[in-house]
C-alpha cells in the first residue's frame, strides 16, 4: 500500500472527506468505547438505585419486625400479669365474699333468735287462750 | 341507757370520691374542720381538700429535702377555750426534725428532735404537750412551743407509732412486736406485753371507751383494753395492716391495708369491707364529727369515705341512713315507707320512746313516730353533737361544750354542769337520763356519780355527788315511777351490780348489791324491770326495789336463764316492752323475750289496783310474780295483799309478822313495824318516838336484844326502866349468863323488878295507844288508805 503523505503527517480523511487528526478506525473505536462507557455508567446507576430501594425495604421490615417483637413481648408479659391480676381480683372478691358470708351468718343467727321469740310468743298466746 | 344505743345495725362505707392529684405516695393527713382536710405527700406538697366545694388547693410546696411522715393538728380545745378551727399542726420528717406549721403553710418553727426519721408526732388532748417517736428508739416530750421537756423512753428499735392515754397521763408506744404503756410519772409502773407476731406499725387509743387498737405486719389487727387484755384479734389479712384509727366517739374504727378499707365495731367484728384500688392505705383520719374518713394511699390518692347504712330499730320502726342526708323509715307492720331528707349531713341519731332525734352539723330534728312528715327543727349552738340520750319526756344532747336537756317540743329545759366537766368523753355507759334525773359518772374520779334534776339542771339533794366505793363502769337510771322513787343501777369495776335510791330519805345512800359478775344491763322502758347478763346467766330483776323492802325477797323475784345462746361478750342494747335485744361478740343480734306479766304487775301496783294484781298472780301461777307482788305490796304498805303474796311463796314467818302488824292498835306503830319489816330500825324508832309511843320504841329494841339502846331510851324518857331491866334479867336467866354490862349493873341496884307491875304498865300503854288511835282515826281515815 502506498504511503499517503498525509497519513504520515498524521492527517487523515474520513468517509465524509473531512480532515481528521486521528485515524478513522481509532476514532470510531473511541466513540464506541465512549458510548459503551456511558451505557455502563447508566446501568451501574440503575443498579445502585435498585439496591438502595432494597436496603430501605429491608430496613423497614427490620423495624417492623422489631416493633412486632416488642409487641409480642409486651403481650406475653401482659398475659402473665393478667393471670396475676385475676389472682388479685379473686383474692379481693374472696375477701368480699367472706365478709358477706359473715354478715349472712349474723343474719342467720338473728333470724333464729327471732324465730325462737316468735315460737315463745305463740306458745304464750296459746297458753293464755287455753287458761281463759 | 342501752336504750339509747339503739341498734347500730349495719354500717357500710361508701367511698365518696377519690382525687388523683399528687403522683407520689401520700404519707399523712389530718382534718381541720368536719369538711377540710390537709394532706402531705412525698413530693413535698401540702394540699388542702375542701369537701363542701370539692376544691383542692396547694397550700405550700415544702423544700426539696423535707419528706413528711406524720401530721397532727393541735387540738381545738386549748385550756378550756374553744377555737373555731385548728390553727397549727406538727409535721414530722425523715431528717429527724419536726416542724410546727400554720394553716397557711408557713413553717413557724423547726426543731431537731431525733437521729434518723421522726416516725410519729402527737399532741395530747388538751394541746399542752407534744410527743415524738423516732427511728432512734427514743420518745421525747415537747412543750407546745417546741421546747424539749424530757426523753420519756429509749430503746434499741424504732418506735413506729405512739398514742396518748385518755387523760393524757400515759402513752402507748410500739417496740417491735411489743406494746408498752408508760405513765408520764417517772416512778409509775410500766405495762408491757407481746401483742403481735410481726412488727407493730400503728396503734390508737380512744379516750371515750379507753380501748387500744394495734395493727401489725403479721396482717392482723387487735383490740385491747387499757390493762393489756386482748379483746379481739382479727383473722389474718392478705397484706400487712398499715393503718388503724378510732372514730372520735369510739363506737367504730377503720382499718387500712393494701387495697383494703375496713370498718369495724369497737368489739372488733367487721361492719363492712371495701377493696378500693389505692395501694396501701398508710394513714387514716376521722373528721371530728365521726362521719367522714380520709385515707392516705400509696398510689398518691387521697380516699374519702363516709359511714352509711347505719340502722336504728324501735318497736315496729326500722330506720336506715341510706345516704348522707337521707333516712328511710320503714314500719314493718304495714310496710309503709317514709323518706326523711336533711339539709346537712346526719351526724348522730337516736330512736327511742316514740321519737327520732337527728342532729346535723347545724340543726336538730325531732320526729314523732306518729308523724314522719313534720319534724320539729331547731338550731344547734355548738354543732358537733357527740351523744344523744333519750328518756320518755325529754332528751339529752351532749356536745363539746356542755349537756343540754331538750323537751320533744324543742324547748331547752336545763343545762346541768359540774366543775371539771369533760363532755367529749361521755358515752352511754357514763351518762343516764330519766324523766326527772340525770346521772353522770365523773371522769377524774370514776367512783363519783353526779346527780342532777333534769328539769332544773341543779344538783339533786344537798348537791353532794354519789360516791361509790369502787370505780364505776356503767350507770343506768330506771325510767318509770315517781321521781321520789328514782333508782340508779351501778356496775363497778368488780362487775358487781348495785342499786340505790337517788332521793335519799335519810342521810346515807342505801346502796344494795343485787348482782355479781354483771357485764351488761338495761332498764325496761315501760316498767322498772332490770335485765342483765350475770356471768353465764341472763337475768331479769322483775322487781329490783324489793331489796329495799325485803332483802330475802330479791332472789325470788329474779328470773334466770342460760345465756349460752348469747356466746362470748354479749352486750344488751335495749329492753323495750318484753323484748331484750342483745348484740353478741361476733356482731349478730339476738333477741330474748321476757314474760309480760311483770310489766302488768308493775302497772297494777303503780295504780294501786291490788285486786287485779292478785288476780293476775293467781292466773300466771308464777312464784317470781308472787314474790314481786309481795315486795310491791309491802313497799306500798298494802298489808292484805302482801299477806296473800307471802303466803303464796310460802314465807310463813313473814305472813305471821304481817298479821301481827295488822293487829297493832295505832297507825304509827304499824308504820314503825312495816319499817322494821324492811330492817329500818332507826326510822321505826324515830316514827314511834315522834308519835310519843315511847314504850313501843323501847319494846322494839328489847325484841331485837338491842339492850343498850332500850335502856338509853328508857332512862332518857324516865319511863319503863324496870321493864327493860326485867326483860334483860329474863334474857340472862334463859341463857344462863351473868350481867356484865356496866350500865345495867348500875341501874339494877336502884330499881326493883316486879313482873306484875310491869305487865300492868304495858297494858296501860297499849290501852292508851288504842284510845289515841281511835280518836285520831276519825280525822285521818281519809288520808290513810287502810
């Protein structure tokens, strides 16, 4: 191939006959590379966005899990204390029942005493009528 | 007197409201008036609670390092003068100081008192001294202005609580599980006993009933008398008992524990239980009128409660305090219900003798059982009435300043008073009222009973009080009959029952013992019949006055029955008609009926219907009834009836004596012999001498072998000396004795004994008497019934 004097001077013509400093091939490759690089950067950016979203999501989930965990612990404790509360309530109610029972016993004794008085009075009336 | 205490049937605590203001534990509180309370909490706030306006104000915020423990207002009655409201209180704190704080919350004085916290500070009842107890185990007495007077006691463990004795001359304090009563006088004996199985945290001592309360960490509360005898012990609670407090009148007390508030009778059994959500109740305080209760709670609440569902019964009426200002009257016979409304809170009420008396803070309402619609209302001067005692015709109100007798028409009849009178500690045991008299047991000397005419308020007789030989525990006046025969029944410290007449005919009170081991007693409301519980026997004295006419008759007039149905420590509440109401130690009411015949007999005797009385006795065929009739007839000098009655109970000797009295020629000598019958020799002699029947007077003494007096009379009146000497000689001869009496030896010499002459002289005397009586009887037959 005959040497192009221009090429020796480092000047080239492209297809559109424009004067170029770089070899057209190299130029083309450079452009390709540039475009590929741009593509790559875009893709990486996209990837980052996606991963960021994912992390956020996972974080949120973690938070939610944490609150649920706390809730569960609280509920468990509450359950335990409810049992205790019931026990206390039962104790209280039992004390009140015992009180009422004592009152009932007092009323029972009073009733018995009154019944006895009634019987005595009836007996007295009967006797009175009989003697008359 | 038990008549007044009509059936406090069932109390309930009604929790009015609680306010959540301080977030921190409330440590102490105290009432200023009946409606104003101060409370202190751990967050240094002093709050004032006004219950009339439902307002709560911050009085002051104390400095940060002051943590209050105990608060006590200076008593209102200082040196006999009444102040409208309390002006200053003592506040003890954890840093070993106590502070005198004024109403507005200014700290007037701060005194370094103890090492460690000052756990309790209490004024005495007249406000002249303050006692503090500390964590360091010391008890110190301070003057009113906060100057140290003395260190009364010292021990190795903290003193958690301290209380003054009724007369402010002793103190009660805790020492671990022990209770100690220490008199202020240094040389006096200290009383100490183990009271609980855990540390004792609170004590209280009531001045009215002289009973002690203790609350311990062994979850129990106990009631003691002031000799340290256990009267009641509660069952074990679920939590330690943290507070305990007497109501001012000593009828009930309140007990506080974790989420628990309890109202108990003074005998210990529980009226009501509430389970408020308050945490532990650390301190309890009653308002001065005893109607409201405040509690300092561990969760920062102040809890207010008041007593409702108090009940009174009289015959067919049943009255319940349903709300603070409302009463419900129910007639159980026809189920008619009336509602009584009051303007202010009901403080005291009493139902007896057909009238209901209700006092509020400002007024007194008097209802008649016949008409519940229109009460009689009058204003009260002083306010807080602490006691109402009723009699048939009038009633007695007791407040902090004095005693007032009012008629049921609302007219002030009298205001009895005596020197050194303390009205705040009077209760139904120490005051008794009848239609014409009032009896009050003295507090400073418990042997003394002051007697007053109810209509004038003046002291009875010569103004001297009745003095018993022992400390008197309970007094009761009989309710019926004429005022001249008014009698008082007295139970003394030995539990002996005595009966004596109020209007003394002669100078000495004739005090007769009619019972022993008598725990409780009550007079009937319509006849002078006394009932009581004697040891283990329920006893009815159908005619207690028999003891004045014929002592031997008394046991025959008594009706006894086994009292085991009343169980331990019964108390007779009243004796109305034929029904005796008894409150058992466990709080239940039991009734016992008494035969109605004796009441009837009392009626017949009062109206002198002796024929009817005899018929009744013949109908009832009851020996005790005959014995009563014998006594009644004899005291009314109704000899014919007495003769029949004595014959019926087989007292032949007495029948004979009565017969001999009936044959006596003159009324003076029969009167004298009736007096002799009752053993009143002196009166009999005086009667005869007054009538100029000197021989008969001498003869009385001869018959009694009362030789000295017989001779003395004979010599004094210069007659029948030989008669006396003759009888004496005959007596000596019969018994084979020699004359040793100097006076008889002396007269023996100068006088000659001639039996014929003496007999003639005696005949002459009797003839003279007959003659005199014959002339007198024409004049007096109208006046003299027989």
